[in-house]
């Protein structure tokens, strides 16, 4: 066997071991005992920046209003002054759930160099009364007693922020299904294993909790108002002030309805631009190495494998390819069944191997594309320092 062939087969074996190792790390993670609460939480302020545009959003907001929790909650909904649809369904929900403590805050447009989500978080933190702040995206749904699971992690020594694990639940059309399959195939297998070899250096920004005094000690959300990647920005801010990030086993659902192919491409572009604007510029070399070896390389490998089979076919490559993709589908099916409440339906599992090949193509496209992102109609340019500038704000017709 030629030296190049030996390297190729060694890499192929390593990639199989990587899949099995990640599966084992996920299983071990969920077997760990949950911490017991050491302090009593008086009030949790759930801050939700809201921007209309997704037809399933009212149902997501309503789902959280129905939460069962032993903790007192207040909901702070922040809606743009010119977002008439958002204001309307928020007012309707407030009228439908008068027993809930809901504050509807109407905000002015974010400044040209300010992250629109962070701008709303700044406004929300000004009126929040809770000793714990919960940042929750408007498309995210917490499970029953979810906060009761997560809050005790804040009592661990040195922890400043705790966050959960996302999975997607919208399979209403092919584009939504592709996004959901992508997330559900990668979320746990990406977020969990790397925390076994290094401290978490980024978070899932759809849901996280932190104590109000911790945020105040760091200067508040205003410190990160110009950063494009708000989730990495708050994680980086915590670490700069000596706080640890706690990955918790709470899995929470997200509903994003993707209208068409253009919407799908915009969404994936936004996700793939984020690491370039954050992780790859602001973490240590050792953490970048972990990111490349445990996230980037495994994501790109299925594409390289398929190209190798097409360009230089052989029976051994075909057998390995079937084994590798079969192993992936089996592991993803087990993760979906055991930890993600079977969110990916069986009739959509044919998308798993397709997304394994399609996603690395889109990663490469995002690498060489202009660093513009479209967030529900807002078009923004990401600067080299990771800050953002508006190119175009969305109009009423979005």
C-alpha cells in the first residue's frame, strides 16, 4: 500500500472512531447526576427579543407561557416600534394569559452598528426584576420544569452562565426539514463531546441563564452591543471576567419555518459565518485546534469521502462509505430517540445522509462568500473585528 493510501485509510479509521467516541461522550454526559440547588431563586426574568416573520412564533411564545415551574417567572417581551405584527400577537397572548406576569416593551430601531438582539437585551435588562435572567429566543420552547433543571448549575463554583442543547421540531416542508435534520444530527454530537477535553468556550445563545449580579459585574449587555455573534460575545465576556460556562443536559425545542430555498441559504449562511466572526478570532490556539479537529474536520469528511469514491472508485471505498454513512445514521437515530424526544420523524430520516454531504458544501460556499447575513429581513455586514454594520433594514413587506 502506498504511503498516501495508508494516510487515507488511517484517516478513514480515525473518522469512524470519532463517531463512536462522540456517541459514547453523549451517553456519558447524560448519565451524570444533576446538581442540587444550593440557593433559592426568588424570581426569574425571561427576556425575549421578538421579531415577527415566522408563522410558528406565537405558538412558541404561548408554549412558554404554559410552563410548569416551581419558580416565579416574569416575561419581558421586546418588540420593535415598527413591528406591528409582533405587537399584535404579543398583545393577544397577554390578553389570553392574564395570570402571567408579562411586560411588553416597545423598542426603537437599533443603532446602525448595534446588534438588534443585543439592543433589545439591553432594554430588557433595564426593566427586569429577577435575581436570575433567562435569555430566550422567540422561536425557542422550554420543556416542563426546564428551569428547575438548569438553575442549580449556577450554584457550581465559578459558574457564571448555564445553557442548554437545541433541537429543531419544524418539519412542515422540505426546507424546514433540511434545517431541522441538520441541527438534530449535529447539536449534541458537536456541543457535548468537545467539553470533555476543554472548558466550554462558546454557548448556544437560544437559551441561557445567569444571575443578575454576574451580568452587572461584567458591565451588562451593553459591553457586547456591537458584536455580531451575541452568543459567543456573552460567553467570551464571562470568560474574560473569570466565570465558567456550564453545559447542561436540558434539551429545548426550536421551531423555524423555512419558506423556500433562498430563506434556507440565508439561514445556513448566517450560521456558518458566525464561527469566523467569533470563535476563530477570539479563542486560544489550543481551543481553535479542538474546534477544527472535533467540529470542522468531521463535518467536511463526508464530502471528501464521497468525492474520493466518485473520482477513484473501488469496492473497498464503497464498502467503507456505506459503513461510515450507516454508522452515522444509526448514531443519529439513537440520539434522536433517546435524547431529542424523537423530534425527527422517521419519514424524514432519508435526509440525514444527504445533509451530511450538503452541509460541508455550504460551509465551503460560506467561507468564500461576502460576509453578509440576512436575519429576518435585516441584511448586515460582518466586519473583520466581528462587529456588524447594517446594509439594509427590513421593510414592512417582509
